[in-house]
C-alpha cells in the first residue's frame, strides 16, 4: 500500500482550531521520527503551538488585548511551521516532512 505525503501550505487561511490541529499533527509526525534529527526549529514550533493554544483558551469572550495576543501567537506558530530548517541540506518546512510511518516520495530524475 502506498501512502501519500501531503505538503501543507496556506496556514493563514485555517481557522484557529484547524491551525492547532494541523500543527499538532505535523509535530506528531516529526517528533521521534528517526529520519529527522531533533532541531531547534521543532522545539520552537512546539513552544509556539503551546503558546497559541493557551492564548486561544484565554480568549473565550474576546477583548482587544486577548485578541492581539492570540493574533501574535498565531503568527509566531505559522512562522515556526514555515521556517526552513537550518540543520538540513534541503530547505524544507516542517509541514513537508513525512511522518514516521510514511515513505518519502522518490525524486523524479529526468
């Protein structure tokens, strides 16, 4: 059975719950994956996801300050997910890394 690798882009178009779920899914596939060494980028993305989830939970009734904080942590999370990994030769985002149970697509030579 062949598995498909999905490259995720357009994080800004996702709702807050969708962004949180997507980020958690990406990080679940990256953390502990033997093909991907632990990196500062992964740590930053994990911290950004935690901060984002806290600000979303702290904003049940809105408010200018709570909304500004949520927007800032949302932006930080998106940047952390899109930031190219400096420890890899190939410049990739966390969203394009296959999970531990997926087989990378072969490179087209031609």
